[in-house]
C-alpha cells in the first residue's frame, strides 16, 4: 500500500510538469535555437559536437637585414672627472668659481689664508741668508789658512838652508817643519767647513723652495680645462688635510665628449667588441636617439647577487650639451649585422606539428639519400673532386649506410627510436652525416683540397642546424633541414638549405570547426 501511494504521488507531480514542458517546447521552438547559440562554446560543443580540422598559419621566406642587439643600461659620465682637494690645512679666504663655471688649466679656484705660509717663507729666506754668510766666513778662513801655509813654507825653507850651512840648529828646523804641517791641516779643515757651509746653503734653499710651494698651494688651481660640476667649500670654512685630501671641487673635462659605462651580462659579453655601434636614449628626451660606439670592454667582472656583469664603455658626442652627467641611458649595442640575407621568422623555428616524431622519422628516411647526393655534389664543386674521388666517397658512404642499417636491425632500434633522442633527430642526423662525409673525404683529399675543406668547415661551425616546416602539395607539413646563422629577436638567417625566397613556411597551427 505504501509503495502504491508513493507511485501515485510521483505521477501526480510529474504529469503536469511534462505537460508544461511539452507545451513550452512547442510554443518556443525558435527561442530554443536562439538560446543554443548563446550558450558558451564548451557547452555547445558537448550538445552539438562538430568536426575540427587543423589549419596552418604560414608566412613567406624573405630577403632582408638581421641585426643582433644587446640591450643594457648605464650612466652618462664625462670622459675625465677630476676631484680637486687641498694638500694644506687652513681657512678658506676666497672662492672664485661656482657650479657650472667653465675654467681653464691653471686658473685659481679658491685661496686659503696664506699669512702663516708667508711667514714661513720669510723665515726660510732669513735662514738661507744666514747660511750664505757662514759660507762666506768659512771661505775667508780658508784664505787666511792658505796665507799661514805660505809663510810656514818660507820659514821651513830658510831653516833648511841655514841647517845645511851649519848655522841653524836642528830644533829650529824641526819647529819650521811642524808649523808647515799645521798650516796644511788648517787648509784641510777650512775646505771641509766650506763644504759643510755650502751643503747648509743648499738645505736652506730647499727649505725656502718648500715654503714657497706651500705658499703657492694656498691658491687652489684647476689642473684641466673643464666645467665645475661640484663645489663643497665656502668662504670661511676650515679645511683639514690629514691622511686624505678633502674634496673641494669636481671638474668634468669637455662635456662635448661623454662616455656611458654600461653593464653587460656575462651571457652577452662574448659578442661585444671594440668598435661596435651603439644607440641609446635618455628619459629627458623621449623619442630622440643618440649614437655612439664601444671603445672598451673591461675584463674585470662585477658580481652582484650571483649575477656577473662586465663594464662596457661607449663613447658618444654631446655637441649640443643635452646630456648631463649622471643621466641613465638605455643602450642598444649592435654586435652583428647582415644585409640582404635569406631569413625566416623566429616563430617558424619553434613550430612543431603534433605527430612530430613520425614526421621527422619519415622525412629523415626519405631525404637521407637525397641529402647524401646533394652533399657529394656540393663537395665536388667546392673541392674540385675528380670522378675517381667521387666514386670512392660514394662507395664509402654507401658501405657505411649499409653497415648502420644492419646494426640497427640486429639491435632492434631501427623502427623504434628513443623518444629523448628523436626530439633532436634533425640536428643530430646532420652532425652524423657531416662526420661521415668528412671521414670519407679524408681518405681521398689532396693537401690543397684539405686546406679548402678546413676553411669551409671552420665557416660551417659558425652556424647551427635547424628545422623548418613547409606545406607540401597536399597541405601537410613537410620538414626541411637548414643551417642557421645570425639571429635576432625576430628573424634568423638561413645560411644553407633548400629554402627559397617566397616559399611558404609554417609558423603556427590554428583549429577551425566545420559548420
């Protein structure tokens, strides 16, 4: 009974609802279609599934220029900035320049109180005069000693003559000889005293020179032509020069020639070299681009928070004096440039279709033989190979390919390549192919051909392998292996490969639903 009662209740409630729903569906069929179009796309796809098809966005291979640029920033600075201080302590009596004053080399910037230093000069002059007087006294004493020596010599000669005649005693002769020796000693003493007096004069002259230098240093002069960019002294201020000279002025040499000290990351410093052109902007003049060039790449690393940078100096002209010291410059250094080269967008290098492994494997197997033929033909033209050399290289490559296929069958890896290795199959395949070609050529090349081959190989090492996808006649992606040269943020140079100008290459995939 209870179960029958519940069924009756359900039928009683649901019957009116079903009836209302049927009436609403019949009366508002057009509104339902409108509502379905207004539903979100995901719900609509669940209710009315439609077929989807992949469409490829393509662009053309073009000829154009490629500029590789390193972006950085740095401060605008004068080429030479001189900090001028005082070697003396004293009170500032005069300040003759101010901020932005143009000065010449030797021009007086400020003066210290020179009273004490003038007194030292006067004292040094007096000491020098005294030393010269002592020298004159010693010279006069020497002349007196020379006169005494002459008299003693005459007396000795007389006593010697008298002693020879037996008139003078031996004691008188010995006394004359003693007086002569004493006179000689007095001469020696007088000469030594004169030398001492002369040295004293030189010492007093040096002291006077030093006193005059100190007096001159009370006048603080500019060592260069330039502009005063900083002044930290005023009249009446006391300057204390002890272990380090205090900075009073800072002068920037000719501001018409400035430099920018930019910091370049270690990842980019290898491409920057002296002479690279550079452009920069400053916030004070938006839209105006200034030009310069790299003049120095400093080898000293600068490490901050585990980030290593290197200082690069950029020279620029500032003839209109718009650039002030300390401004922040946003720098772009052009490290390489190519004009009228075959180029593809960077997006084309990042594109990969969904079934990339199967496509790469199929494309690699299909083009391996053609690539070998093209390589042999290219080497024939480059090295001027003879027919016998071409046959030997072809036979060697064919034998290597056969051995490789046999080994792949024995190991079971021929049809199921490793996924991690397959992702890099294009670049690795080209590297292995180049190695096999080089080994085959080394056995037959002459010395001159080997020299040409090494030059070509060195040039080839400057490029890298890449993969470009194009649309074939059936509208499916077709892989093209190329060699890439210079690249920037937008384009990459195609240095070799089968791409041609105007050929459509795939850059992206988009999906479209059938109606």
